[in-house]
C-alpha cells in the first residue's frame, strides 16, 4: 500500500509499506493492504510504518527498517490501498531533539508525579514530550 506522512512543512515519508500503526481517537489501529476505507482523527502518539522490503521511501528509516515518527494530532485517511497521515506537527524519530524533549518534560513534571488536577494544557504538553521521547527511542 502507498503511505504518505505529511506535515505543513514537508512530506516526512512517502513510499510503499506493508503496515502502518498509529493512534486514533478510537485507540491504536494497524492498517494492512485492503483495509476498509476510514477517516479518523489522530491522537498525540507514535506512528510506525513498516516499509516494503527495499523501499526506503522519500526519507531514511530509523535503522530498524521501521519508520517511526511522533505526531501531535491530525487526521488519517485510508482508501484504495493508500494511507495518508496529515498532522499539524510531526517529527521523524531521527529528527527529534532528545535533550529538548527532556527539557519540555522536566518543565511540566514527569508523568509519575503528575497530579490528577493538572490542567488539560499541562497534560497535553506532558504527553507531547513523552511521545517525542518514545519515538526517539529514549527512556521516558
């Protein structure tokens, strides 16, 4: 299936893939060839793309053969063996500044010390920093 991961700045990755895993408002979902048509809202989370053997797409992979990115909202459309992931903010794992993500997480506090009365903005900022670290393969 053809996959495109797109942000307003650029096409982060485009190529042929055998599977895509991402988080929608309804939960995590995996797309394979011949998936039923779908339009869904993305949650802040990791996107994992498994390129077809030999297909590096328009950008390099994370070294494991899998393309990993952090996305912070947006939409996914699946139709006729095409998966289009549109996100206002998205970063490939290799482009994530781990030190900056750690600083952002430190500013909002770690998730283990979060109080239940956190503001939605604070909780969202914490989630964005955690997802960036997860996507980069760094401990959270």
